[in-house]
């Protein structure tokens, strides 16, 4: 299981954001660092096939023949969820398309979302919505997890639970994080990609 970026470049008009970038990702945790405007989110979207490179290739190698689009899960604070659904309705709806290997109820309790199970998503705080995003991201049946600033809006307890599940999956999936916050990745077991160098 591997993602290889071969001579990837991305321009928006005359602005070249990524220039001939090469890297191979295997199972583990990676953090893409860099100042604002350095191309962290752009690179993450290129890896996730959400945007196309101007030149170069993104190559996915899997152990079996499966639909790659169902194996990538991209999460960011600016993504919208279906706001008119309750938390319970949303999880059931989501599970139809991206099945989970576990029962969500235990994880909901860990993130203190059980009291909101019947609340509509539009009535949740931004922190609770981010917790919900992280739950579906990690526990859906996907091999590649792409996280853009994952602890945005999380309280201290939410950050602790995020690190707990990041540890849990760190050797089972390819997890790539775009961030400038050291709390977003594992201090001693994360491969660092610094776009400022």
C-alpha cells in the first residue's frame, strides 16, 4: 500500500504553488508543514485526487484491486456536513456509503457527543462538528486518511481523543496531515515534510 507523487507541479494561473514534488507515502503518519500560502492544502488535495496536477503523476498502489476513490478520506474544518440531519441520522446515512468496521456508539461516548445524538448538526458547535468529522474519517473503511488542520475548533478533551485515535491507526493506514500545529501529529513517530525548506 503506497502513494507515490512523481514530479508533481500545480499552478493556479501564473502562480506555481507546487513545483516538481516527489515523495512516497507508506503506512504511517506524515505531517506537511509550511507557512500560510506554502501549498500545504493544495498538496493534500493533489494527494487525495480532489484537484488535478498541472504536471506529474499521483500513483496509488494497493494490495488488492479496489476502487481507489472509496479508499481516500479527506477531512477539513471548512467541509460541510448535512446540517438538517441529526447526529444519529447522519451516521446511519454515512454508513450506507462508507461502512464502518465498528459501532459508532462507543466512539460517540469517547468524544462526549452522546448527548447530542438526536440534535441536528446545524445546532452543534463547530467543535462538536469537527469531532463528528474525525469519527467518520478514522472509523470508515478507508486506507488513506488526509487531514487538513484536524484539531481546529477542538477543546482539550477533543484533542486528547484525536491523538488517541491517531495513535490507534498510525500503523494501519496512510495518514497525511497538513498543519502548522504540533498538536496535530505524533511528536516521535511522524515523518515531517516541510514545504518551507
